[in-house]
């Protein structure tokens, strides 16, 4: 998003943060995502509700009038606020609507006391999909019908994960934010962590870490970054030993495989 669009989104996001009813928020989130789908399918509507020649009130009334009684008051208020802002382009408004729906799901899970669990379920789902090349290809195939990929998500998660997790996983399938499935899933995990005022550390080790070691690493990272850090641990025997830690763009690679690679490179350079 460009400057004006970011400001408009931030104003509506601040309104979202003031809401406390988890059930109403969860319903509103699904409704907002449905409206995002409508805006994606209808470019003319997208242009109309982001048209700078109209006042913010006119744009808001246009969208709310078109939706009629199809959405509840919470979604209506948030969407009315969103389209009343200034948008640099219709695409920015579409992106903002999709993100608002996703963040409403995240906030709803937070208000329900379920966000930490949703965050972990999304990460584990990514591990399951990433660990099976055929499954990863099927879910991440943007040329396949989206409903077929939704059905895969349902088969894997329904009855085993929180409803918010299932809905967010489907947003990843749709390519949230223009990302690949894996990239979208990673971003959703990070949005969940941000809502809980945490950074995410992706940790790769050769063997499962003990609770004590995880706690020690978490404390060390919290001191370094000045905030709590959510550890997402992947076990990969190929690293042989040690640990690789990725926090944002910061990579700390103390794995045995990395040290062996460094030795090989140094020998080859002689």
C-alpha cells in the first residue's frame, strides 16, 4: 500500500482493536472476507468505492447501500470506515479489505483466548504441507480450482483445529497478500504473533528441544529483541547438530552442517 492507503487502513485497524466481542468479530471477519471476494470479482465496484471524486461519506454509503442487510453491524461499520478513507488505487482498497478480514479473524481469536493455539496450528499445518511434496504441490497449485484446495484444507483441519485456523489456512490457499501458499501461511503466523506483541523465531534443530532449552533460547532472544519471542521449532536431521534461528531478516546459523560447509569452502579456496 502507498502512503494514503496505509493511513486509511491504519485508522480502520485502530477501530478494529477497540472491539471486544469475539463472536461478533468472528462473524464480521467472514463477512468482510466475503466482501473482499466481491470486490475482487467486480472491478467496477472496486473503482467506484475508491473513487477520489466521491467524498468518503458517499463511498461508504454506496458500499453499505449495495450490501443492504447482507452483513451485520460490526462488518458494516468497519467497511464503511475503510472505504471512507483515501486510497491510492482500487487495488490498494482490495488489499486493505482482505487484510482487514484476516486481522479481524486474528483479533477475534485473541479476544476468545485462542490466538496462541491458532498461531501454533497454522505453523504445524505449514510443516505438514511442507513435509509432503505431493500435498504441498496440490495445496499450493494456483492453477487448480480453489474449492478443490479448500477441500484439502477441510480434510486436514476440520475437527482438528480451531475454526479460525481453518479460515486463515484457506486465506493462505488463496495467496493472502499476493504471496505463495507457504509465504502467506508464514505471514499469517507472524500477524498472529504481532497481535500478541511477539516476534517469531523459526528454529531448526536436528533433534527435538527440551522444554528447558526452548525456554532458555526464548529468554535469550527476548533480551536481544526487547520483546517476547514465539519459537517455531522444526526438526531436520540434515542439520546434524546445533541450531539455525531466523528472526525477521536476522539469521543465526550455528548448525554442524553450516560449519562443515564453511570448512569445505575454506579448503576449496586454498
